[in-house]
C-alpha cells in the first residue's frame, strides 16, 4: 500500500513524535521533493525527524509530469500539487493532506483522503 504525504501532516505528526503512525499504516510512504524542500526551508526539530525518516524509511520522489503540477498551481501550493500528481503517477491508495481545498480537489479526482 502506497501513501503520498504533504508537508502539513508530516510536520504535525513529527511535532507530536508520531511519524511512526505513517510507517505502521502503509507499506510505502512517499513525499514529493517540493514537500521536502518546503519542510527543510524552516529547519527545526521536526525537520530533523522528517529528514531522518527520509534517510531511513520514507521515500522522496520527483514528479514525472511537471506540466500537470504546473496546471494545479493556480489552486494549490507546490507541495500539494506535487503530492496529487505523484499519487496519480503511482496509483497510490491514499493521499495525506490537511488543507481543505487540496482535500476537495484530490477527492474530486477520486483519491482516498486522510488527514491529521
């Protein structure tokens, strides 16, 4: 089972010291490169935990379809757009988003949504 995760849920779970809940829930946790960049732009303890998880059990991925992400940028931020595109590319079972607009958009595309 593949889950794609956006920055908000990662930061929230990291601050609660609950990143392991993602690892326990899915076989593979993917974070878009834009999400990792967004998280690392403001380094703190949560960032360190997320970076450590990427170095061990989480996987960072670049999108294959840059044009699809560009089309979504009018409605979503870069991390959310890449999360949706990667989820589509990988046929992910779930996408983890907290932003209401991003959740609505992903739901319209037929994704199963989970949030924190």
